């Protein structure tokens, strides 16, 4: 299930992003960044566990970026990242960014 991120998700999102950042696969995000931009993020959750995260950050009236797309190790290649990216693209469409 994909849903908007909630305050209680921040630590789990932080751990997920930090793991991939330590692997050199993405930029790190501080806890402060995650709290500040929490409303940008969607999570993919299965049975109470967050297995993926992705953010849509609006930069300008006609410019947005998908960022911090991460999938939990062992859950790759199951369509989680694709589903999260599509959710962000759909949100961008609803906001008239596309």
C-alpha cells in the first residue's frame, strides 16, 4: 500500500535512506530534512513495515523533482520503486505540474 508519510514514519524513512546513502547510492537526508519536508514523501508499506520511500519536491511553479527514492534491501525488483515513482508523477499531474 502506498500512502503519504506520517510523523511516526520518519525514523524508519531515515534508516532506509541512510542505508543507501552509506552504500554511496544516494544523497543522505538529515532527520531535520525529513521532518521539514515530510509532506513531500510517500511510503510503500506492507504489514506495517515501510519497504520503500519516495519524495516529490516542488521547486517552482512548473518544476518539481522526484527524490530520495529508496527500497529496502531484499525487496528490490518487485515493482516498489516503480510504483512509488508513478505515485509521485500522478501527484505532479494533480498539481498541474505536468
